[in-house]
């Protein structure tokens, strides 16, 4: 379980194929505090630390994860948003994030708002919903939806978030990971189940 508040930006040191999987070596400022079996969100994707080195740690993403996220597009030297899992008793500064990416989205526009930025995203799946002023997790970052339409939305990004995450490297056409609000997903699933029940009476 995560909150969508990025702790640090790591750097991809190496990428090693293994069958359909990819193992990533990640350089991180909190390396000394890590151990094998810990869960860390990488661009919002929950992965388990499976190896430790003197200057980096490793995680492995399986084909299912690579197919549904932007991790397969990473290259050596890329920056990646990192957040360790929530500890009981911590403040929940963002929102409840599971680290289970629903789909990817593409950056369609970035507008300078004279002190902040508004990022516009589009995604293919129409099953998921966003709500104006609701929460959305983009590349592991808890953000508030500004505009919401079917298959598209925008978020406002403050200077601190821009400077301390990999948002500063996004351009039009960049692919990001999305995790929709868990409450919204349960409401949608419940509505769909009710509709199915009514149609089959």
C-alpha cells in the first residue's frame, strides 16, 4: 500500500532480460535502508526488491507488468519515481494507492500556467473513470484531476512536484502509468454488476 507521495527519483543503472522478464538495477538515495523482499513503487508499479548491490538494488518485472505499464519502455539512465510502502501510523498525505497499474496514458499537451503546469492525458480504456477534483495516480504520483472526460483528463502540477519527480522529463507523446482511485473502481464495478443483474432478471 502506498500514498502517491514520491520519496525520491532513482536512476536506471542497467536492464537485464531473462526470458520474457526484465530485471532493473536501480540507483536510489535510500539504498542503505532497503532489504530484499521490500515492496517499492516504481513509477507507480509495486515491485519486490530481489537483490542488493553496493550501489544499487534490483527488481524484476514479469511480462504481464511490462505489457500493462511503461516499465518496458525504460532505458538505462532514465529517471524513475520511487516510493516505499506505507507504514502503519504514517500520515496519508496523498490517497490510497495499491501499486497496481490499470493502464497507460499518453501525454497530449503540457500547458505552462505561469507558476504551475497543466498536463493533459488520454488513455484507450473507457472502463475507468476520473472525477473532477478526485484523485488519480500518474507514474506513482498522487494528483488531483482538473478536467475529466471519457478517456481523457488533466492534472495541475506544482513546482515542487515538477522538480522532484520525473514529470520534468515528460513531453508530448510520453507514456505514463495510471492507477485510478480504488473507491471509484469499486463504485464502477458495483454499478456494472447491478446493470448486469437488472438485464438478466
